[in-house]
C-alpha cells in the first residue's frame, strides 16, 4: 500500500482538516491546525507531504521521525501541528487497514468511558451561574471557565474579587459532587497567579490551567509550591522536551493538544512520561471532530488519563459545528457526561467528505483578538 494523495481543507469555524489517500482505497483523516495560523500550517502540511507520497502509510513511527527531524530546523507549533494532523491520518489508515480502533493498536482500552467537561462563558457571576446550570442540566459532571478577562499586571482588590466571585457562583451551582476547572489562559503574571490561587482554594477547583505563560516555565516550580490548587499546563508545549520541565516543576495535570503536539504518536509518549511523575493527562481540545476523535483514542488507552476537553456547542463557534462534518455523530453522544468507547476502525469517526469539500474555502481567516491595557500597551489574551 502506498500514499497517493494528500489534501487539506480549511473549514468553518477555524479548522484545517487533511485527507491522506492510498492506492488501495483506504483513506485517513487528520486535523493539523494552529488557531489563527491555519494557512501557515496548511503550507507546512503540503511541504511535509513530499516526504510521504509514494510511501507505505503503515510505517507511522518512521514517518514521524523523518517529518520531525528531517530538517535542520525543527519544532515549534506550526511544524508540530502539521505533523500532528498527518500522524492522526496515518493512525486512522492503520486502524482501518486492520479493522480495529486505534486504541487497540495502542495496547487496548483501559476504561469503558471517558469523562468530558464542557466550557462555560459569562462575565458576571449571574451569567456564569446560568451557563453552569445549563451544562449540569445537559448531564455534565465537570465544567471549565476562564478565570478572568484582561488582567492588570498586578491585580487590584477588585480584580481578585471578580475572579473569586465567578468561581464561587459556578461552585454554588455545581455543588460538592461535580468539578470546576479554572483556566488562567496565560493572562496572569507570576505575581498575580501567586496572589489569586490561594483565594480560589475554598471552591476546590479540579485544576488551575496555564496560570503562567509557557515562556516562564522556569518559574513554574515556585508557583506550584505556593499553590493550594492543582496546577495544569501544556496546550502550548509541543513535545516531550518541552513538557519535561513542567513535569519536573510538580504540576498535577499535563494538557498536550493532539493537533499541536505531534499527534497520537507524541502525545502517547508524553502521557507515558507524565506517568513516571504521577501526573495525569487531560488533552487540550477546543477544536474539531478529528482532533477530538484522536484525543479519545489516546484517552481510552492511557492509564493516567483524567478528563477530556471538547468543543461541542461551545459559545464561540460561528458558522459551523463539530458534528456538521461527521456522518456518524452518535460517536460523540454524551452519556452522563462521558463518551463511550468507539468501536469503529481507525479514529472511530466517518468524516462527511462531501460536507468538508463543500465547506473548504469558506472559513474566515480567524485571528485571536489583540487586547490592550488601559495605558495602550499589549495585554495577554
């Protein structure tokens, strides 16, 4: 079997999908994208395609090694995301060739269902409470919310009170038997995170996500030591060498993204590395159907898995929804806040190729917002 064609599709709301075709009629799908830089990643996928065309798709590890190390300049989000999507597609082909789900190829399932959480928005405590109540009504046992909007470089009393009030509003609705995760989104300075985390301890967050920017990972250890809340990070770390300092800093949860961190091959290795530090895996996934499907295959085969992010119905999707691009949406149906183990071959989903081709090119050139402090200087989004 040989790879004969590789295509990419930019589809709403902000996703990039890739299709890898073989001469035996077996195809695989992947999702290589950096949010806000989809066109750049698309170019990288086509450059990497030169290394795959005419080759045996089942030599997944060899292809991963060549794609990641075959150039003198390596790494970074664009290249690792391009590799990630192609890697997902190769695993999809392997599973379909052998007639088994990818999690079987990874050693077999270690659980029957995967717990998921849902995002909630809302700027005011009342809005947060209503949004959380809707997710509880939908059957979710965990939600995640942003800790804040734009943060001052050093938090004011009002800043701190707003963060705490929103978290308290969510906890009041969730009660003691459901979980709340709080995403700092890299918006906090180290000093702000050290100040705010103890104030959140009474609401018992499942974890505090990305309390500082990845470029300050060298200070993560002191933050973990000062935090009564479990610390999570990893969506902007793209491989084992990036992840290792965070694990050594004592984090509780690692959050690699299956569409950013080298795909199934590398995230599986990150999970194994994390297990040696007694750290749990919670894959980052505010993306589309293929990324979620790949995340679930890893989750079902990973002993130290904690919980799965997903974006079905998320508040910022416009123009399209995750389920619009699959012909078997029942795979993503929630059962008491969990996904059940998919039985289909490969990634377990059937991409609606007609819908994808029809949507290609209609995606806006999505860009992350640029925020500024009151004095006009740049602020982290």
